[in-house]
C-alpha cells in the first residue's frame, strides 16, 4: 500500500479491497434475504405452508414498480448519452479554470443531477470527468474527480424525485397491499418536498462540495489521467446504410417528432389539470417525461434504439431481484403464527422497545445505513424495511413522510464506500474502487454524523399525521 496515504485512506482502501474480494453479487443477498426471512417466520410459529404461499403470492406483487424502476434507469441513461447532452458536456468541461475547480464542478453537477435522476447522474458525470481529463492544462487529479462524480449517489439521490422509496409511497398502484394498508399514500409534499427535507438536502450539498474542495490533492500528490495510462478515443458517428425501405423510417426523425408532439400535449394536460407536485409524484409521469426527452434528443428511432440497447444490461439486477424483495415483504407481513402476529410485528416491536419518538430517527438511520452496506439495492430494500419501519413509526407517532426520508438519507450513505454502485461509473472511467475510496470515505466520515444529526433535529419540528387512504 502506498505510504503516502493517510490513515483514513488506508482504512478505506482495506474496506474496499475486502468488499471486492468477499462480497458476492447483490442477487445472492436477495436470495439469502428470502431464506433468512422464511426461517425467521417459521421461527415465530408461522406454518411452513403459509410461508411458501406468501413467497409465491408476493413474487409478482411488484411488477408495476419493477417496470417503473427499469424505465427510470433506461431513460436516465438514454438522455445522458444523446448527442445534445454530449455537446453540453463538452461546453461544461470548458468552465473550470483549475484542477481543483474542476473537481468541485463535477461534485456540484453530480449532487444536482442526482436529485433529478440518479441513473442519469452516474453516466453524465462520468462523461464530464472524461471531458475534463482531456484538458491537460487543468492538471486535475483524476481520482478525486471520479470520487466527486460518485458523491451524488452517496449524498442526495435518495432525497430527489427519483427516490425509489418516495416514488413507491406516492403511488398507490405500485404499493404492495399490506404496505398500503399500513401507510396509505404519502405524497411528495410529505417526503422530498418537505421544507425540512429540502433544508437537509441543501446542507448536504454545501458540505459535500466543501469536502470535495478541501480533500482535492495538491502539487506533487496529484495524479492525472496520464499517470494511470488511461486513454479515451473519440467515437466517430458512422453513416447509416439504407438498403431496405424500412431503414428510411429508422433513420428519419419524422416518427420521433410526431410521438414527442403527442407526448407534449399529454404532459401539458397532466400538469395543468392538477397540482404540478402531484403530477410529478407519479412515477409513470416522471418516466414518461424522460422517455419523451430521450426520443427528442436522439432525433431518429435508430439512434434512440442504439442507446436503449446499451442501457438494458443495467436493469438486469432490478428485473431479477425486485420479485424476491416482493416475496420477502409478503413473508414478513402475511405469514402469521397462532397469535395472528407476523414477523414484521415482532421487528417493529423490537424497534419500539429500543427507540423513542425522539431517538427513532437516529436508531433507524443507523440501521438503514448499516443494512444498506450489506444489501446495496438502490432503494429497493425499502420494500423489505417498510413494513416494520413504518409500523414502528405508527406506534411511536413519528411523522410518516419523515420516516421515509430517514430511510432515504441513510440509504444513500453506504454508496460512498460500497463498490456496488461505483462499479458502472468506474467502468466508464477505467478505474478501480481502491483508486477513489480514500476520497469517498472522507465524505462518509463527515456525512454520517451530519445526516444523523439533521434527521434528529429536523424531525423534532414535525408532528404525526394519520395515513391518507
């Protein structure tokens, strides 16, 4: 290990190396989750038959939400790799005047874009880092810039409008029935658009940018992209052969224009007939907007389809893991013992016994952050946690929307150290997790106590309101 690393960086690198060596694919965690929950349900006295029935009944319970999450990832990627966005990235790359300013700029873009679409943030900021690395006069530390691109996933994404938990709770059609019966609908106005939530987001953005600036290497400590012997070739667009009659339609913008016009009319109607916050709370509307934007930015159906084909591999984990999360949630809530009590009841009872209304935010925040390190799900594990977290919130009379935000803020933190969400971006940048982990753990050391403090102090300003059905 390089002797120039400080104690914090050495610890972070060891954690990353251990994770890369010992952590299996997240699919394994989903399988283990099913088995552990099934054994626990049997342990409280639920019949094996009922556990198996709950497993099967819950398996397809999240089909709408699974499709919505897949679309969110695909359309975010598609928009990011479009030609207009590529041109925008090149222009943005001309703004910073020094390497340190470039790192701060990347961090700012990552934090802000992740509030809109986390999938778009991971791709767009990686491409921005590459564009900046080609400006040799900046003398930009490539590791610190890559770490800055990851910050949005570790700080703000779950507090934005692409938050899986907030989107799930705001959409009745996406909610599993047991969870809906417990929490009702929780609109964005009670989660991400709460003044307390927006204040927390603003504080995290400011602190993250300050840490990125403060931790950027200086002088002889700087390692540029050339020090890693990494090279990026500019992709050249190839002329499309039009040998078949159908090729003309694939390479003409006419169909795309007509579809986008229809989409614009629908969106205008959606946002004028109701409160815009309610409209954007619909995950279907959110995905529709980005889908139309992607179609418009790519111009022709062929360009759009090429981008989609590159995005599809990124959704494999969602497709295969979310049904298992649905099964876990059903086993926890539907497999009951002779006393008519489920596993989620006992877990909620445990949290109620160790937490009070005042300490709920800190206890659940720590729990969600620790669990998120071992089960990196991009918010999907909310389906597992929600039944007992929200039951505990109900019992302690904690604001339900803030309970979702407690999960959201804590869920993002492990992304600063767990390689799972770093890998796609690092693949684009041709780096390894150990190259950036020293910088991301520096962020985590400051973020963890800050997030827990903000969740506690801001939560004290909110009062409990009953569920909305």
